[in-house]
C-alpha cells in the first residue's frame, strides 16, 4: 500500500509542465515478457523503493516497431548512489556523467538518473555546442533533452504503459523521424545528432521530416568541432547498424560523409569502386542479419581501398616494385583520411594486414599459397580479394582457384599449385563459387 501511494504521488508530481500521454497496453504492442528479466527486476526494485523507473529510449522505440532490442537501458529519478545502494552487484561508472551498471548474470543494465534541461545549466562553445549538462532533473526534462521524439519514450514494464512526452508513438506509426525542439539549435548543441538522423532513418526505415532535415547540409561543417573519438564511434555504429549501405547513402545525400570519409565521394563516382564498396557493405549487412561475427576493420579497409588501389597503380606505373608501391599507397590513403578523421591504431593495423595480403593472392606456386593459407588474416583477406574480383578489379579465375585450394585435401592442393614453367595449374574439374564466403569465418577474422 505504501509503495502504491508513493508511486501515485510521484506520477502526479513528476513535473510541473504538461503531463505525458500515457498509452496503456491496449494501445501498443509491447508486453511484459518482451523486456529482459534483468531490466524488469531493475525497474521493479526501484519502484518498490518509491522511485520512478522505466525502460527508456531505443529499446522502447524498437519494440514498438516490432524489433527485439539487443539491450535495455533504464532511467530513474533515483541518484546513482541511491541506485547503487539497492543492488549488490552494481557499480557507478563515468566522471562527466555518472551512470550505474547493474549486473544480473551475463546481462548488464545501464541505469541513468533523469537529466535536467540545458538552458539554465549548460555551457556552450562559440558554435552553440553543449559542453556541460551534468545536472539531475525531472522525467519531463529528461525527455525534452533527448534528440528525436521516437527516442523520448518510456516504458513501465510493471504496468505495461508507454509514457510519451513528444508524440513519438504517433511519429513511429507515421514512419517519421522528428527532432524535439528547434532543429538548428539542437544540431548546434550536438552536431552528432545529424549523423544519428541519417543512421536512424536508414536503419529503421523512417523518413526525416522536412524541418529536421532542412538545416543538415548547411550545418554539416559543425562536425569538425566534435572530438574525433566520438565521431569515430558514431561512424562504427553506422557501419555496424545492419543497414550500412543505406546509412552511407543517407550520409552522402546529406553531405555528411565529407567530414568522416573524405575520399568516399570520388570512389563512388568510379563504377568498379562503387560496386566493390556497395558489395562489401551488403555482405556485412547480411552477416549482421544472420548474427554472424563482423569487424569494422574489414569495412574500413573496404571504404579506403579505392584510394589505396589508385595510389598503388600510380606508384607501380612510376617504376616502384609492387610491395613498396602498396606500402606507399597505404600511407597516402591513411594520411588523406587522417586530415578529417584519423583511424585509431587498433583498426589501421588490421586494415594494413588485409591490404598487404592482396598481392600475395597472385602468387600460386611453391610454398607461398600454404604460407598464405596459414596467415591469421587469410579469411578476411580472401573475402576482400573475392569482392574485388566480383567488382571487376582483379581476375575471378584467381579467386575461384583460391576457393578450391583452401577447401581441397592435401593431395589435391599439390595438383592445384601453379608451376613456374607453364604458369598454370594441373588440369582438374573445379567447383566454382559465386559470391563471398558465408560461413562466418571471413570478416569475423578481421
């Protein structure tokens, strides 16, 4: 009884402003069992102790669209210290804005305290970008500070209610992505919201409404003021969204790719390069759909490859030997990328390995094929080589040979080796594959 009374008080006094639209379980498709047990236990424990607690943001949005989320976040009016005190297996993380990680078995629920509005408390730079917004607030303020209406949705698993502060449920039904507040001001506060608009519209099949999309092209240069690490994280989210091809097209259409992948525009104007890039994106999207391992290293290597290949050809034409020419080309491409958004070293090492293995696929005599087959990056490099062959950049016959060689038994492998004198393999009937490997070994090895 006391808990119910406290909850009623909180439900009435959570905000002095306009109350939210509360959609009961008859008005939406989310059910108690759609929420992970860990998230249900987290919200239930907080509510039993008199706090407001909701599953929030992307998980609610995805469930309303019929998509099962990969994780669940919780928002509450309890402070991090209060949350931490209620859960034995929990820890407070973060310095700029503190969160609580609550652990249940192998699942971790991220719990955030409602955050306050920007106007009174937040500092901004000369472009309007928010620098400090680390204040607690009400649920209404927390909803208002979120970027899009479809992300400002709260779900109470116990009552199976959706709390909608800004018309997000209506926007989802209309397949519309709409900014909360004035789009120009909100993009200036955080330019990364422009990238999120492109990613969410492509990933979820939402149309960006005109007032939300209109300022993007003009304000795109504001991305240069965002810390590089944050920009790179957003780029990886885009590439790993499962809709990378559509996301990239959306970025390109809005002029946002110039400050992320400055060499991409020229690559997409070349038919062979365009086919290669789109095939790499589509292959990764399919692997994500099939829940196979993927690596951003593979896609980053693919997106920069047209520039590497072009510089490689130019260096060879100038008389440089193949491997030194390739090394020089790799440095040219990475230096060009670094002028806008440097690739972290943990990724560029893997990219270089995939690139450096490409000329070795042309060496099919002696012990070289066996040594290449034993290389830890072989599968990723082979998938990369095959995509190049399918795009028309190298010979499909060589890609087919490697498909046969890696799947052959030791005796057949010996007969496949190309002799130095004839330059051809021993004749045999060969199985031919069309398309990159789908067994989960390629990109996951990247």
